[in-house]
């Protein structure tokens, strides 16, 4: 079976039939050097990971204007970015492909169009951290793992230390609290002995109906139809407008 093109005109996100294979969908591996990259910054200039992580940890979120999960969690991500900035941790959002392309925000056919969508996302959702625009073919996205609202944390030393197919603020807060705590211990107790623990988990993340409906509605009717084609039991039921 041929894989769909990166900038597919339709909704293509699928959970693997075996959850054991879910981790393999993320190309970048925890414990290995994070893929270095450069990307255009929406507000001007060039982002270079090698420069951004000099003495700072980097939280990299993926998102797009047609990605309900990245929109749903953005207020909490804004709060976390503000909370942890003083602790040496910086947030960035990598604008990637449209996960639910439709009439108003179709799949990308040019970099200029992708930049326009990123500007609309910035204006409508107001992330409190910089937006990076990936290449048209998603070079950075594919190097890390092409999920619509994924999360990666790159340690200041260049190692990838956290990855998730969905950027869940609850998991993120827990990990960043630990990461900042480890840094504090190293500063205050340089002779302290620490062990390294590798951990993986499967976590259920709620799909909030309200932002899903809002994102599909602004994307266009096709976003609903594409989703219902894949999940026919939800047709005309979910997502729906906010109920009284």
C-alpha cells in the first residue's frame, strides 16, 4: 500500500493497528542526539537548534491551524512556557502540514501558502512563543515524527530526552518540573550522584469536542466529511457545537 504524500489533500492521520508500533512512528529517538535543523521564523530570522540550546532546553511542539489537538492545548502550553522560561526552558511551535485540510485552509502547495496559514494561526490562536515554519515537504517534521500535535524536548546538551505523539500539558508539566529540578541539583550539589532512567508509556488524552468543532468549522465542511468518512459512527454526532 502506497503511503499518502506529505501534503495530502485529505485527512490521513491513522493510529497503527498495533499500539506496540506507535513509538516507531517517531523517527527521533530518546537518548540519541536530536536532529539538528534550521527553520524560518515566522516573525523574521532563522532558527538554529544548535544555537537555541546553548545553555537552554528546547521544547518543540508541532501544530497547524487545522490541528484540533494543538489548538486545544495551546492555552496551557502558553502558561507552561511562561512558567518555565526563567528555568532555562524555551518553547517553540513548528508549523507543519494541515492535518484536516479543507476548503478554507487546504493542503499546502507552496511555502508562501504555508506561511500564510501560519500567520493566520498566530493571529487566531496567539501562541506565547515563536512559530517556526517547516519546509514545504516537512523536512524537520519527518525527521522527528510526523504527528500533527507532537512534542519533543531537546536537552541543552543536544540529546532528545522526551517525545510524545500528542503534546499533553499534564505529562509535559511533570517532565519539565523534573528537568528543572535536576538542573538545580547539579548547580547546588555538583557531586550529587544521579542514575539515568529510560521510560515509555501509553497515556489516554481526552479529545475535547469544542476545539475540534471550532477547528473543523473554520477549516471547512470537508474537514467534517473527511473525519466522518474514517469514523462513520461519529457522523453528525461528534464533533458538534458546544452544548448548553
